[in-house]
């Protein structure tokens, strides 16, 4: 069964949040504002008409693409540890399992389907819906995280890893995630902190753990911490430093490989740093795992929850 048929009752117009209807021709139309949205290769293209960066026509005319290893650099080992995603997503899935088959939206799905779905669906066959703006992404729906095309309170869980630093207004994306989740719906989010630009012009924001908590102030925290520590952050810094001496893309690729060969081992220190509160101030990235709440956390609670080395008092 096509994903569109499975989630048709959860989709809504990104412009007015009204119900959309599937037409015989395969497109979608909003029952209230009348806006029509195309479906390209069984994938709905749901962007607001006013979206300045992403237009539906760009996806209709785009040739089929997939993520590919296009350069030698894509074969280099990662310089970042990941201390949280697999165990925390497994924990999220275990909570969903108690309620039976659930709807899970991946915001910024990229090419994660191959490894992420098996974790989520290890014990129960949940419906996992992948979304992204990238025409090369392996997704079910093309849409903007800032205007999610899902009905209010219709989704059981949202997962977004290393995505919100790439949207213009992460606060807006966070509000959309809150809107589409059911009461007590689950959220897992990862955002980098001490990490250099990694997506060129589409790289806007970094967050401390306190900032990450503040972004999702409408959620009750279940767990939070570092996804990668100071070891990974230092490896990123060294790589960025040596690459800064070169303009040629070929030379930058060469020094990237050399940097990872000599300094990639630093990420293996991160499990040690994960147990040290002071190391949080230099974390490469942080995660937040929580559940949608009817009561917002206060700013004082965010300050009190700080983990790090400098417990300052300004009052």
C-alpha cells in the first residue's frame, strides 16, 4: 500500500491546515482555500504558496535523484561520535509499542530510512513517514519543517536529527512539531553546538543544551544530553582549521582525509566526556527527548536544569 493511502487522513494544507482531498489525477487539493498540490512519483509536494525557498514547480520538473557517493570525501570515516540516537530512538519506539502501531514523522529524513526504520519497527510495525526538502532524499513527502502538512494532533512521534540548524526559523519548526503531535506525543531532536558549517548556505543556527531545552519549552523532558562531546568538537575544529588554508576543492578533500586519519580518534574520547557535566559546555552536539505537555516549562526551570561547569547567578 502506498504511504499516501495510509496517511491521507493525517495530511492537511500547509497554508491553512484544512483537510486535503486526493483527486483522480493524483494531485491534492485543499477543501478550504482551493490550493492544489502535486504528487510526484507517489510523493506529495506540500509547500506553502508563499514559501520563498522551495516551490512545488521545482519538484515537478526535477529529474529523479538519489543520494550517491559522488566524491572520495564521502568514503572518509566520520569524525563525530553518536552517543544517543540509537539507544534513545529504541527507547522512543518501546514507548510507542505499548500503544500499538503508531504514526512517526521523520523531519529531515535524508537517507536515514535504511537504518532508522529497523530501530523504530523492531517489535511493532509502526508507520514511519519520511519528509525533507531535498529532491534527492529518500522520503515519502516533500515539505518544509516550518510548515508541516499534518493535521493538528495527528502524529504520535517526531524524530529530527541534525536538521533544525538548517531551517531559517527553528522556533517556527519547533511550534509546528508541537502542533502536529498528539497530547503526550514523543519527540527526539538532535542539534549541533560546537560544530563548523557543514551545509554551506543552508546552515544557520547552533544550540547549547539549555538553548535546545528552551526551543522545546512545551515539552516535558524525559532525557537530554550530548550526542557527541568535546573530542568530536576538537576533531571538527582541526579539520576546519586545515581546510581553511586551501581554496581548491581537490586540496580541501585531500586535507580532510589527512585530518580524519590523524585526528579522527578523538571521537572515541566522547564516551568518557559523556559522564562529565563540565564537558557539556564544549559538546559537539546535544539531544532532547521529551513528550508534549499542556504546561510549558518556565525560564527559571530551564536555567535550573543547566548542566555544565559555570553555575552563575545574576540575581
